[in-house]
C-alpha cells in the first residue's frame, strides 16, 4: 500500500528566504500525524504545498501514491482541508456553504442535502441557518470549516490548527469524530500548537524547525531518541521532547529571563 | 468514508455542469444575501437606498454601453458608405484602446460590488480548463467587456447597413476581434497581478499612471487652446499616420479582413493573422493563469506565517526604553504622550506610503497647469479654485481614520488612554496633510497669478477652506467611528469598500462636494451684489460654526467610540 503522503526534497523559497528546505516526509495510510514546529517554522507553507495551494520551488509530492502536480484535480477530490484562515465564503449561510462545497466535490444533490443536515446537526450549527458565515463566531467558523473539509468523505484530511478558538465541548466532539475517521482508515495530517492535544491524538509526529524536518517517527521513537540525552527517570512528555529537539540551545526560543526582570 | 484500497485517481470525472452551476448558484446566493444582511441588521433605509441607487445606476451604465455602440456604428457606417474603408482600422484601434483603458483602470462597478476572489476556488477539485473558462465567464459583465462588445456590435451593424454584402465577414471577424480584446484584457490583468505583486511596484505604477493623466490633461489643454479646425486637422493627420502602424496590428488585420473583398486570398491571410494574434494572446493569458492554478505565490517576501520570529527580548527592552523616554517631561514633544505617540505612528505610516505622497503631488501638478491658463488672469477665482481642487483629493483621509489600523485598533480600546486624544492625534495628522496641500496650492496660485491676489479674496479663501476642512473633519470623524472600513495596506489592489460604505457613500460625496461647491453660489452672490466682502461674511461664520461643531464632537468622541466599539471591532478586526 502506498504512503498516504510522501515528499522528496520538498523545498519552497520566497526570494532569499527558504521557508521549507529539502523536506523528506512520509505519512503512512491511516496514521494520525502531528506536524509540529515553532512559529514561522514552515508548517503552514508545507500544508499549502501538500494540498496544492502553493507550488513547491523544487521536490516532489505524492499523495495516495500519485504525483500531486500531475493529478491535482483527482487528488483534491480525495483530500479535505481546513486551511489557515479557513477561507470560508462569508456571505453565504452555513447550509448554503456546505451545499456549495458538496456540489464542487461532485456529490449528488440528495447526498449533499443529507450530509449538510447531518454535519450542521453534528457541529451544533443547525439552529443558525439564517445567519451569514461572516457573522459567526471564530469557533463556529472553525466548526463549519471542518464540516466542509469532511463533507465529501476524504481519504486524507489536512487540518491547520483545527482546535484554535473551539470551545472544550466542541473540541471533544471533534476529537472523537477525527478518531472515528482514523478507525475507518482515513489519514489525518494535523498541525497544532497545543502539544497536549497532539500527544493525545497523534500516533506519529514530524517536527519542522527553520524549514527543515528535524525529527520524524512515532512518539515512542522520538522519546527514545531524546531520552539518550535525558536522565531517563520518567517518560518525557511531547512538550519536553519538542523543547529538547527544537529549543535546546536556541536563544530565539529561550529568551534570557533576566532581561524582563522588571515584570515582577 | 472511502476505503484505502480504492484507486487514488478517480475513475470518473465531476461533470463540468455540476461545478459551474454550483459556482453560479453560490454567486447568486452571495448577491441575494447581501440584501438580506442589510434587512436583517435593521438597515431598512440603507437597503431601500441601495435598491434605488442601483435602479438609478443601471440607465447610466446602460448609456455607457449604448453611447459607444451608436458612435462606433455611425463611424463604421460613414467609413464604409463613403468609401473610406481605411478609417475602419483607427476605429477598431480606438475601441480596443478604450476597452483596455477601462479594464486596466478597474472602473468596474461589478468589481467594486463583488467580494469574490476567483482564486479562492483553487482548493476545489477543478481542472485547469474549467478554471480557465470560469475566469473568462466571471468577468463578462464588467463595464469594459460590455462597452467593448457593445461598440463592436455597433460597428458590425454600421457596416451591415452601409454594405449588406460585408455583413457576414463583419460578424465573424468582429466576433474574433472581440475575443482577442477580451483575452487581451484578461491577459493584462493576470500579468499585471504578477508584475504588481509587490507594493513598491504598485506604487511606481500608480505614479506612472498619475503622470499619464497629467500628460493627457496637458495635451487636452494644448489642443483646446488652439482653434477647433486645428484640433480636427491634428486628429485627421494622427488617424492617417496611425493607419500605417495599424496595418501590422490586429485592428488592421480585422479591418482588412472585412473590407478587402476584392482579393479573397489577401482577406483570408489578414483573417489568419488576426486568428494567430488571438491565439498568441490567449496562450499568454492561459500560461500565466496556469501558473496561478499550480499555486504560484505572488506577494512580496514570505507569507507572514513563515517569517521566523526574531529574538524578542532586546526589541521589547528597546521599545520600553523609548516609551519611557516619550513619557519624560524633557522629551522633545510638548504634546501629551498619547497624542505624541499616535502622531509618531501616523508619521511612520505616511512615510512608507508612496501612494499617499503621489495623491498629494498629483493635484498640485494640475493646479500648476490650471494656473498657467486663463485663470491666471483672474486671481480672485484662481486662488479658491486651486486650493479647493488640491484639498478635494485628500478629503477621503478624514473619513476613515481607523481604517489603516486594522485589528490594531484594539490597542486604543485596551490601553489606558483617552480615546479623545487618539482621535485628536489622528485628526491633527490628517489636517496637517490637508493644510500642507492647501498651503502649497496657495503658493502656486500666488506665484503664477498675473496680478497680486486681493486681500479680500485671500480672506474669503481662507475662511472658505477652514469651513470645508472642519465640516469634513467633523462628518469624517463621526463616520470614522460609526462606519469604519478596513484598509489593507499590503494589498491595496484588492481593497473593497465596507458594506456600510456603499449605502452611505453618496451622502458622504454630497457633503464633500457640497461643501466645496458652495463657493460657486457665493461667488455668484458676490458678483450680483458687487460686494467681494460678502464671501467673507458668509464663510467666516460658517467656518466658526464648523470649528465649534468639531469641538463638540471631540468632547463626545470618547463616548461615541465606546458606543460603537462593537462595530469598530467587527469591521476592522475581521479577516
């Protein structure tokens, strides 16, 4: 079975700035993959390239075994995306938006209607049918973006900060939905700054730092790699692993505290 | 959910009709919801006004299409019936230039009313061919296309009336010529988007465009300065000279394809050249669009999210250090710290905004040109004309003082500052620009006037300008608080008016132009009563009243902002 996502020497430059540098990433089918990195590390740029929204400067991307550039339209049917900024159409209602997305992904009218109703109900948005998306709260917009990302039953789901701004109840519902999708064989590629969520949901982790993939593997594999440098008395949390890999000796991530001594 | 053992590439395609109809339906819903939103939010008056304005607007827009169509039809008829087929090429060239001019300048009502970016469709499973068709279809109702198609339709009708035997060729050739122009305008748009991706490039382009308009104005004044027959002769000579050039361009190919009926082979060759040009332009359009389809990133530098954060601590330290210095009683500014800090920030914004500087220079250039004309002999009219015209172009800066702050406006609401001071600082910044502009225009008028400007004219102009500035400052400040509109500094080319600004925009225009044009009846009254001091007696009290109104508003600014803070946050802090 081919890997769900596979990149080879994936690189993206913006002028002189290299946002993503020679990234070789492999996400096996059915994995819940967490993609981590500090602010500005290249996470969103990578997701944009993996979903066909941004062209790589060099390197290749294969999704479900097929080249993304050569099979863009076919592969877009197989993936769902919650992009950075969500990219919703603010002047539609939630049901209008989901109907539009369903039709764009080739669902027939009856299926679109049925899934729209189910998703709105599932996301607790069913009572907001007269409200335009632009008038939704941030959390409601996030839930709608997630609903739109799954309406066509994608085989690979890309989520850029899906839990940001979502309340705890909705977050719990979404997590269980994502875990059910994983159980059905869907691959999920997720970025989040909330490491506890990633640790609880994801089976595999990739860490990008300054555009380079600095670690990749299961949490246990990463833990084992880092533990060699630790004291080995207690299992490391993902946060400790992350800081060890990315933050160690990096002044940009560990500002000297004495410079803000006036705060207390 | 789909199972993983399915083939990755779908065995069947999504029907084009499904996606195209979905997009058409989505556009319709967005249009309809635009009305519904106003009605739901209680802006019934605004909704009615919008509908009335649109009803009134359509006949005016229709005249923009019908007028050129009739004009082109008549000229085509005259050229063919009077056996001057060589005049068809300049006519077609003129239509092409007009078409592209309207398209490039974006004088597009449809575009300003739309909040839809076709590139947002790229994340859906669209094939490139469909995206290409969509990009062509989505702009068909823009004024440039409608005016161009109308003029070419009129040309075809004019040719057919003059010589029915030319009708079939005219219809086919002009249809191809219309497509060529359509592709060309789209090609220019997508390439300009590529070339003008950086702010600096856009600003340079804006400067060149301003120079072009100034040049056009100079040319206009020069031709109107001569006798009418001179102008006509010049135009005839220009048309004749341009024919030689047009012979090798699409207007010439199209014209000869229609009119060289005596030599079918030559006519076919000309038509083939026209088709070849159309194909090349279409290919250039499709090539650039394909790059966009594949995910080309155009803006300058890296996206915000990818720019790594620099080491923050020393910067914070320096910033705090400066802030402490600003609060020091020994700092250079004698103004209160809040006003001084806001003014410094406005200055930083202005310094990096070349567009604003161009907006200041362009009216002065026009003032310079006007001042050298007939007005130079009438300094009592020259002075108010020059100063009024110069400040008119900058008046918009008074009407949306928080627009450029975007989400940063929250700082004013959160910080322990008097909001009145923030408003005052912003008003001082805007008024300084206007006063500098007025002073420069005043100087130009005074230098170029052939006689000294009478004292009474200067007093009248001064009180009039004060009246204009403070009237618009008062209304503008009120509007800035009640109906702010986010201004994207990085992407001014995609800047859209806020929903609230559409309905009340005409009222604002009425206030701006009304206050400026008040000079006309007052001048008339002065002449009628033969008393130039009358203008001073009228404008001085009006100016005093406007200043008083502003003072009252300033006192209320704090409460007003707090009352409208939800709307301010909603409009400025959203995506």
